[in-house]
């Protein structure tokens, strides 16, 4: 694959745009967590995921049309990478997280899922050769400390299944992010994200009859339907677009640690929408995670020095 060195001004512009994307992503994904829990009150997990993935796919298709972007993938080898990345990023994550929410409090699940940066940072070193800078190291230490404070109280009575499932979602997300970065698919990131969602929607839809028999949406309340629409439009459509474009523009560890603000927004919105109040340990853990996010988002000169030829 041909590569070129991006001009300094382009690097700065890409880094700034990526940070703005991360801020929007933090808010959108954070509010999506309690919205998914509201949807799950009336809609079974697989039906909820099929609905949200289909809505997300349609949302991304509309975004592409509005931006005049083509969704065609011309490189045949790219399809294999897209399929594998989708299994990690979309399918596994989409299956693990709703069942985790049914077994544990939404705020706790959101927190555990965001151990993803730990796994991504560990994988990024040997797979991508990314250097662990001082700012990233501090962010990783704060992240680890925050997660330990938040998870430890849950382990005193044994490891709950919800935490195990949430951790599965974190690991699958990290693996998919690293794989996508490693594959360096020669295609527009919007197209790559769109087809990942398509693959995910198809795979989860094929599994649905074996688990739930049929799609269960007609019995849901209007609150659950509206929550499903939000989760699909923002959580599975707009947010995935922002995430994968940010990953393309920033080092993986920077992008993954940067979204640590998501569970903080998720907890605050869970208090407002679900009435889930945090404990003292929660507050301390959230503070450490927010500090980790700030370390990454505010550090300068994070743009990758080499960019693939479009």
C-alpha cells in the first residue's frame, strides 16, 4: 500500500477534528446506555439489537448520501477484513452488552465495558507498534485505578454474570478496533463502518429465530420504541461513524482512552433517566476515569505521522 507523509497543517486539522468527534461520541454513547436499558424493559435483547442495528445502518446510509460519499468497496480483500472486524466490533459487542445490562445495573455495565482501553493498549503495542507515551501511560494508570475501584465491590459476593458479559464486550471491542487499525482497509471509513453494520445486522438477524423465535417489537411501549430509535440512530449509526473515523485519525490508544468519558455521561444520564445513584466508590472511580480521558484529549501532537493514500 502506498503511503505518504501528511503535511503538518493537515495533521493538526485531523487531530482537532478527531477530538471534536470524540466529544460528540462521549455524549451520544453515554446517553445511549440508559436508552438501551429502557428499550430492554419491553423488548428482548436480540430483537432490540436487530432493531437498533437496522436503524443504525439506515442512519449511516443517510449520512453518506448527505455527504455525497460512496459506500462501494472495490478491494475484494477488504471484504474479509470487514467481516472479521464486524464479528468483533458489532456482533460480539451487540450480543454481550444487552444481556449484561439485564444482569447488572446499566451504570456498572457501562463502566466495565470501558475497560476496553486497557485491552486495546495492551494489544496495540505488539500488533501496531504504538509507543506508550507519558500522557497515555498516565491515562492508562488512572483508567486501571478507576476500574479497580469500581469493579472490586462487585467481586466481594462472587463475580456476577453481568460483569463477565460486560468484560466480554470490552475485549471484543478492543480486538475489533486493533484488527481494523492493523488491516488498514483501503476504503472510506464511512463505507467500512456501514458494511460492518450491515454484516452485524445480518448475523444477529440470522441468530434471532433460534433464540427468540421471531422479532418482538409490537408489544413494546412507546417509551421503549423511542429509546430503541435513539439507540439505533445515535448509538449504532452516528456514534459508530464518529468512532471509526476518529480511530483512523488518531493513534488507537489515544482514541480508546479518550472515550473514557462515555461511562461518566452514562452514569449521569442513568441517574436522570433510571434513578441509579452512584456510591462513593462509583464517584471516585468516575473521577479517575474522567481524569484519564482528559489526559488523552488535551495532549498535543497526537496526529499519526503517516496516513494511507485515499
